[in-house]
C-alpha cells in the first residue's frame, strides 16, 4: 500500500524569489522616503516667505495714496491743477520721485505714511512693522513702479507694487507677490 506524505515548507527557489521581490519593494519605498525627509523643511520656508511677502504687501496697500502726503494740510482735498497737485506744501506731492520723504522710515520714529514711501525699501532680517519678531535669514525688497498707462490712466495714478522675499544660500528661489494700487484722490 502506497501512502503519500503531504509536503510542508518552501523550496530554496521559492525562498530566493521571495527575497528578491521583497528587496525590490523595500528599495522602492526607501527611495521615495529619502527625498521626502531631506526636503521636509522646504514647505515651511516657502510658507514663511509667502507670509512675509503677503503681510508686507498688505501693509503697503493699506497706506493712503492721494495727491499729497497725509501730513499735508490739503491731503484730503487736493486736486490736480494741470499736472501739479494742489498740496499746501509743494514738497508734499505724493510721487515716486519724491518718496520716501526725508526723515520717514518703516520702523519710525516718523513712519512711512503713503504707498510711495516704500519704493526701494529693503530689510534683512525681516521684522514686523514694530521691529519685532525677526526672521533671521530672510530678506525683503520692495519695488514700486508707475502702472497707470497699462489701464489708460495717467502714469502716476496707478502703482504696481512688487514684494520679493529671499532666503539665503540659494536654498529656495525668491518669491515675489505683486499688486496694483490705484489713486482715489482726494480720498485715501
């Protein structure tokens, strides 16, 4: 009488095939985890750059943009007489060429008080408007140019504001946010 025995276990060939398949899977998983871990800080840097650019851009856009500097007695009522604003003091005309006014700075003691004052502003390290909360390594630069002609307006009646934020050592490309600010003279 013949009795068959049931086989148990795996053969050497099956074991080698299993090891090869598992090894390929592990190598695939590890090759995707490596770059994720290495680049995991980049989203934080980009988010901080975006937060800095957005907050500085909003600070600028919220400034008055009339014919005269807000310090001028005629700031709320000035109009144009030809191409010249009817400011109480001629030096108070709010133009890019005359900004920022002498003695004004973003962090005081006499603060920027109009959009054009921010032209060419640069800061390293970046701080808030009170000079606190320094973000070491970050720098911000503001560029303001006339843009009225693009909208069929006199050149000085619209400004393009571009805020560029950089992080050192070329670890991240610079990030630029831009916006337009239109003059609603004589209102702010």
